[in-house]
């Protein structure tokens, strides 16, 4: 019975103390509740929204960069005839496709796409060099074939010219002047400048430019 009474008294004391504390707000000095302003309450979600918007913006920029690189590759491939260079572009294209659906706000994506762009430019540069070398090789081959094809044939001279006595221009002396359209028989290629020819009973040398154009 005493225990019950003691508990009851203690509960009443606690209740009275609690009531007196809130009934007299000055009993604890100036401590009081102040409601947060809208700006304070909105700060965290606003910052989160701002960060998300900035991340989305970076993602969209990187995604656009990726699409432009893929489009560039698709435009380049039909212009190339080298399987080696086309395969390299295919590899870059496939690598870009693998991350196409990623959320890519990080700067690391941008750096990766820059590397891809630089690699594409290297492929273009290397391809242009390859084409130049191929053209030079084909031209040289074509020139040799063309030069060889006139030996043992009658060829019309392209312009009025001279049949010279020796295949050495500083020392050469004119043997006969011939005119555009006249035919000479080409005996052999003497050097890079002269062919040995005959016209009637005259044997001498004519420059390559008069026989081949």
C-alpha cells in the first residue's frame, strides 16, 4: 500500500513539475521554440534538386557528345577503302555503344569521349597517309606500265619537236625537226627523259613529254 502511494505521489509531483515548467516559460530563461522559415526548410531539398539538375545537364551534354561521335564514325566509314581503318572505327563505335544507356554526369565520361575523338582523328590522319602512299604507288606503277607500253610501237608526237643526236640536253644537237601528229617508231626507253626513236632513216632521241601525256 505504501509502495502504491509512493508511486502515486511521485507521478503527481512529476506532473505538477511539468505543468509549472510550461506554464512559466521564463523559468528556463529565453529558451523557446522558433519555427523554421520556408527557406530553411527548403534548403536541403532545393540543393538536392539543384545538384540533380546540374548532374542531368552534364549527362545530357556527355550523351550528346557520344551521339555526335557515333554519327561522325558512320559518316567516315563509307569514305574509307581500308579494312584496317574501318575495323578500328568499328571498335570505337562499339565501345561508345556499350555506355550509351549509362547515366553519365561524371567528368570521367567526358574525358573518355575526348580520347575517343582524338583516336578517330588519328585514324583519319593515318588513313590519309595510307591513301597518299597508295596513290603514289599506283601512279608510279601506271607510269612504268605506260612508258613500257609505247616501246616497239609507232607513236604520234604530241607537239612540234626535235629529234636529237644524243640523250643529253646540254650536249644534244638537232638532227631533225618533226611536227605534231607525225609518227615515230619508239625503239627503247633510254632514261627518264629520252626515248630512242626512228623517223625514216633518222635515228635519234625524243623527250618523253612529246610521246606520253
